[in-house]
């Protein structure tokens, strides 16, 4: 492979002094400084001092950190930003609702409007129940399946992520008890034979199978379903009386506005939505079949802000706009153009950048020459320091505010970052 000479760095790396100072303050009053994905247990910010810690404002496809640095954002708030930050149509709808009411002793009838819109839009669903987080919906889905079947066991796909409740975690995780995961069963992705054996071995005891529409976990290449996979899963669940739950929290409305199960040609019994539901306004939804309506209705499961009206208004505006712009087709085009450009930027410096998953929700990994997470982290850090906000072991997101000019600039940054890697690692060939 011919390798172009490494270009001289043309973009001065950003300074994160205020972010780092603020993080030091945060650690004194907030455990770990920043909880969750950006906390120390996740390892997303490595090297530590090469990433911003706090933002100040956001608009469209960009955010600005507290040092004034500007970023083209490919994490999109970890998914909720599907139209663009501060989308004017969504902001206007939310503001109009806020002038009327938000959290009141009775729910606003706009909740019914939102439910009707979603039931009409999502192909497999006959009803909707609203909550706040994706994990709220996956937990309610499991409870519903157990209530309907009077069974305990749940099948997971190895490498899964369905939230942070104890039942979704592993036995060796802090605070997780053996009882929390005692009824969890595990099979590999795309392995119908293993699933058939597992369901036969536990015949009559499995309440549900829960899975994302394709394997989009962390620290591994994302994998689409094999031909006929989901249709075979559907048949096995029907045969064994198992409730089929699709966790569409991350991919939902990016592949298909009718749901990712519709995109892959099958119907879920229960389907979970959150991230792209209302463009950042705090709402999630569990949707399902009429056959499970009675079971879910019997469950007491709610929260202080679950009837908040403003996010319902934002959700209606978001879904209407996604339809108007044919968002899945737009994301397919933009994501393909971006990832093709990133791959070419790597190849120009002798690096093989592997892209996996759907273009709207893609995963990146430097495979050649070293197949090293450390090398990949180093490249990501160089991109971030120059204004392309990526992350090292999570999939990335496209939003509708992204332009071709943004993509061109991102590819320029990626090329420059690969050149810096080539200069530091001339042996990596």
C-alpha cells in the first residue's frame, strides 16, 4: 500500500483549561465528577486531558464547550439530537405548550395526541405508554412480559445493553445481586440454532427475548441481522409463547419511522423508544400489541414527571418533521458520504478504518495495521481537539442539521489526525 506523506498539522489543537478546572470542581461535589458515559468507569475520554468536559451552548449540528471551542457533534447527546440542537419548530411547539401547562395534577390531552400519532406511525404497535428514559421502557417491557406469561426467564443477546437497572447488568458489577440476574439467559447474535436449543432447554419458563434491532454494542464492530434471522426469531418466540421485545431506544426512527422491526421485516410484541422521540425533550415510550394491553395496564409503574406535557408537544413536532424531510433516507445519504470519506482519509495514510452498522448509527475501528484500541483512541482524540466530536468505543449518530460542508470539514480533520498518527507511528504499516 502506498502511503502519502503525513501532512503538516494545520489546525491548532483546542485548549481545554476551563473544562479541566471545572471538572476538578465537579469532583468535589459530584461523585466521579460526571456520572454515566463520561465518567471514569467508561473510559471514553482517553487521554483524559484531550477532551472537553462541559458544554456551554448548542445549535444545529454543533456545540461549544466552556472554553469556546466549536465542535461538529457526532454523538448528538448520545442520540436524542435527531433534527439538530434547538430546532426552531420543536422549540416553538414546546414553548407554546409551556405557556399553557406542563406538569399538572391531570395529564394534558396532548398526551393522547402524541399516542395517536405514534400508534399510527409505528407499524407493530396498538398502544403507547410514556416514561422518561430508555431504561424505563425496557424495564416496563420485561415486567409486562412476565405479567402476561407468568414466567421469569429472559433471553438476552450477548454483548447487549438495555439500560442500567440491575436486571440489565452483570453479576460482577458493583451493587448487582445474584437475585437480580438469576433468570437471565444468553445467546450469541445471529445464532438461530443456539436460540432454538436454549428455548427448548427452558421450555415453558421463558417470558421474553429482548434485543436491539441489530447488534450495536460498544467495543465491538456492529453487526446487522443475517438474512432471515429476525423472521426465524419471530417464529421461535411464537412457538414457545415468548414475548419478543425490540429495544429501539438507540436506533429508533433512524432506520425507519415505522420502527426498526418494520425496517427488518418483522413485528415486535413490544418496542421501546426514547432517544429520537422528541429531539432532546425528556420522554420515552413503550409501545405494543393489543394482546399485551391488559397485562401492561395492570402494572403500577410511573414517575413524578412522566405526564409532563411539554415533551409530548416536542415529540409531535419532531415526528412530523422527521416525516416531512424523510429522515431515514437523509441519514442514509449523509452517513454513507461521511463514513466513505473517513475510510478514504485513513487509507491515504496507510490505516484501515473499519465502519460497521447502519450509516445513521455507525461504529468506527482502526483495524490495520495494529488493530489497537489505544491507536484508535489516539486518533479520536486528535479529531476532537480539532473540532470533530467523536468517541472511541461507542457508535455515532447523524442528525438532520448536518450538511455536506460539515462532512467535508470532518473528513479534513480526520485526514489531518491520521497524518499526525502516521508521523508518531511510522512503524505502524
